[in-house]
């Protein structure tokens, strides 16, 4: 999706209102749910971002999920402060798009979907992102798919959180020594982190 | 440490007089201060930046990543405000207080040049990469043998005892590898190589006679040393080390200088110029601008060591104009400002190593392995470039695999919480020739907030460097292929001149005042009580990281200064 497409898409949504433009499936849902359009992020988006994060890195046996690591709060902070305006636009377009897809396909926003449908939507986007990013290879100014941005933020936020670093990994901030080759049992041992 | 609180130039000349003045407190200035103080000279160290006291002023040194703003990620504002600085690998939330921001100290780029600076007590010695390979006569003889630029006025035998001298104090971990291109030194025990590195080393031995992989000699302490260290293998050196695990002015040389009672440090003191006395034909002192009050004060001394870091030392010399030296102090040759060099690091290749799945590294090693120069050395002769390069080589094994890029959900989580394959990454470090036309000069129109002319920088890599760069990539790929690594990938690099932070030259040493700025003992030609011993003095660049050589040159020059003072020659 180019910058132009993105702008056009947002403009159309803004000018005409979500419903009228939506695919027929949406019209069949009698337009009860208005797709949302994001022009910034705020605390009220944390719940949605928590669910997106949890779908990307879910709670599993013995390991917390992204939601428990307050991923939504982290993503709001980093998108607002650290992303370039271009990447921020891409990210916000992504939220708008995920919401529109969710309503188009299921008549409900992402937060209200069950786990399986959430996974389905994001897995499709992951595949789309892989194909998209492959096409960018070798380009002078490669673009990034919004799902890659979202995933990178979720992964970074999750793996730099205290609980994950200290409990999921073998965390030694002051290891005292370096050993080049210690025994490591994939089945039992946690990877080292410092 | 003792602070000079002089704010106004009203206390009389006596109170402003020292035996020695050292301009700059970074890696070479710290050494000058230590050596001069220990020899009994009352020494004033002038530092343009703020005070940074060892331990006390390392605010992020023990912070966990989740305690840092944005988990250590730069904000868009920081990147936008600092397009130059934000290209530096070490600039992050945890280190940002040790770097000069782009807007604070502008300069003029005639061609793209990234000038990375650290204006504080300790300078960039807090931020350096700590790799400390010695140079050899392969390097000191190269200009003469090839008829390039001018000959170095020294040879390995002149500097070897001083390498030993500074290594014994700094504390250098390393292995005695017996390789003539990186002579052995006074080493603490080496750090370990990991599985991937040992494998690669053995493979190189199988396929080549001239390729050796060694642990980089590094200024991190593998055992307690003179009250410092040992290194805790946190690999957070750039934040300042509360354990004193690596060598910096703050942890090592300045405390040693202070212990003598002869040291005065004056922060916030930018040197405007060195005052030349036409009568004695020597410098009588320096003119200092207080960076806060902008007041000018003069300080006087018998000798001056100029260690403001390469480009600022040259700027000070250029700005020290007199009727004897209308084009800058010591610039009879016209070479002041010329022959600027950096290294060329624009060659990186990464690859995956299969095997060793049941092994992992433990701890974070603050160094890597080193593949010393083999081009145009021994039997090797290259037709399209002279000199050579070394590689920084790093084996690693971290959580996550390539496959994770296409995963989400439990599958992704499993991937990222387990170790991925071993990787090897090679970065070429190429020598850069001294070209007269790679130069800096003073702007005739633009000045900074302290009324100092801005520096104009005009330098680029040329054919020799670019031909060498191609060979750095090709040879890395060839070696990794022969060693049977997989997924060998060239990582495109486009670092500007300067960004390798090995800027050197612009006030070179030589045998002849007609073609050089400094004599064989780093004394300014025509003003023998001024010594310049930082990177500006370099006559060629070799391909080794240069700081250890600056240290050795400084200690040697300080020794010479003391002897000359005793003989009343200064």
C-alpha cells in the first residue's frame, strides 16, 4: 500500500463516513457498528492494543501474554514519542484498516471477536506483510507494512518488560563473567539475557 | 577533584600560572595529565564540557532496560534534532548525556562528514570501543615504502616501550598470538572466544595460511587491576562503568593525576587559542573562554599539551594566529588541517552457522574477535589497492530465528523465547590513505556561540578505499563460504566519512618542518613547548583502532617534555 493509497483511503472514509463505503457484508450487518478512524493514539486505545498484542504474543503455560505486560500502554507511548510522522501515519492507518476489516468480515470490532477470529485476521495480515516486505527488497526507500510495525512494537515491548526478562529468561544483569560455550538444553534451559 | 573557581581575570598572573597546561581531558589528555602530574608538574587540565566524576556521574549505569525512557529507544524528536548523532551506534537513551547534540556545536560539511563528539571531563574515553591492537612497522613504514604523503618520523622500536608502559597501567586483556602485524603486548588474561568463533578460527586455519582469528586485545579488565575492575561482562560500557571495568580518563588517568596533588581541572573552559610569545618563540599560555559566562581568561605555563581531539586540536592551532604564524600555530608547512583520515567500515557480511545447538554463550562480552590484516602483507599483493584491512568478527547466539518473521501467536512466542542459530558477523575495517585534499579549514564568516570560527570539513573516501571496500566484502563472503556457513548475506553499509569516529591527521608528525606540523616528539615545529599528541598527529591511519597508539605517543611525548624541561630546553 503506497502513501497515496493510504491517504486516499483515509480521505474517503473521512468524507463519506464508514458505512456507505464498506463492502456489502457490512451493509448486511445493517451498519450498526461504525468503523473508527484513527488520527492519533490515546489512553482509550490501550484496550484494543492490548488485545492486538495478546494475539501476537498470547499467554501460554508458564509465560505471561503481552496484555499482562501492559503492551497497549507501551505501544501508545512509543508510537506517540518514537515513531516518525510517516511511520505513525502508517501505524494509525493500520488500526483503521484492522477495524474496518473486522467489521466487514464479522460485523464487530477486533476487541469483540473471539480468539480464533482475532488470530485469523492478524495471521492474514502477517502473510500480507511478508509478501509486501519482500517486494520492498532492493528498493532505495523501502516502505514498511503496518503489521510489521505493530508486531515490532509488541515484540520489543514484551521482551524488554521486567517480568519477561527476569522470568522467561535467565536474566543476569551483572553476570560477572563471559563463557563462550556453556551447555544448553533446549528442552529445559532458559536462554541467557543480560 | 580540585576545581578552579576563577571566573574573572582579576587575580593576577601568578594565580593563573601552572607548570603545564593540558587542553582536553579525553583519552590522550588524561594520559598527559597523569604523566605530567606524576613527574611533579603543577598541571591545569582545561575541559570545554562539564565535570563527569567516576561512578557519581553515570546516572544510567545500573538501570535495567525497563527503567529507561522508552526502553532505551530514541524518540523521534531526538532523531529529528540530531540527524548526525543519531547515526552513531552508541547514541541511545542510556548514553545520550555523553554526546554533543548537533545543534549545540555546528560545523560546515563541504562533503558529508559525521562528527561525533563527547564534550565532558573524560571526553570520548567514556564512549570508546576499547579495542587496542598495537601498530607495527608494516604501518609505520608504509608511507615511506610506497612514497605516499610523508614518512612517519618514528618506528615500532620507538613506540614499543611506550605501548608496554600504557598497557601496564590501562589494563589490556588479550592473548599473545605472535602475529607480527599486531605485536603482542602486556596482557591481562584474554576473554573467551565462543563456539562459532573457535569453529571459524579453525576453519580459517584449514583453508588459509595467512588468516588468523584472535580475541581482540581490549581495555577491559579480566582481573582486578590497580584498584579497578574487574569487568563484569555487562557490555554496558558506554554508560560509564561503576566497576571501573574498562579504561577511561575518569576511572584511571585522572584519579592517578589527582592523587599527586598537582592536578587542577577546569571544566566549562573552551580554549580559544594558544598565546605565542614572539620574543621567546614559545607559547606562554592559553586564552580560555568560560563556556557559561563567555568571559576570557588567560592561563600561563611552561609547556602546553594540546589534546582536544583531532579536529578541535587543529581548530585551536588554526585559531592561534600571530605575526610569526599568520596561518595558524606551527603551520609553516601549510599542512595544518590537511590529510584528514578516518577508517572505512562500509563492509559487513552476516551468516548462519549450523550446529552447536546444545551450546550457548553466557554473559555479555564487551569485545569481539579480530582478524588482522592479510592484504599487501607477507606474500599477498593486491593490484587495485594498497594497504589493507582487518575484520571485526563476532559470533553470537540469541533468541529468535528468521522463521519468526512470518509467525504470530504461540508459534512466534516459542520462537522468540528459544535460542536461534549461531551467527557470525564480519565488519571490515579499512585503512584510509592520507590525502592532502581531505582537509578542514576555518570558516571565514561563521562563528559559534563562543566566537570561535566554525570548522569546515571537506573529506571523502577515494579509489583506494573503495576498491579495498569491495575486497573486504568479497573476502568475507569467500571465507564464510569456505567455512561452510549458510545464508551468507552482505549488509549494505553507507557510513559517512567520520562516523567510524577514528578521525585522525590534520597536524601530522614528520621529520621535516617543511612538510609536517609536529616533530618526531610531537612538538609543534617553531613552537617547541607545545605538544600535540591526540589523533591529529597521525601521519597515516593503519587499520587498527587508534586510541592505544595515541596513549603511547602521549606518554612518550610527556617523558620527552619532562626531560627537555630538566635540560632547560623548553
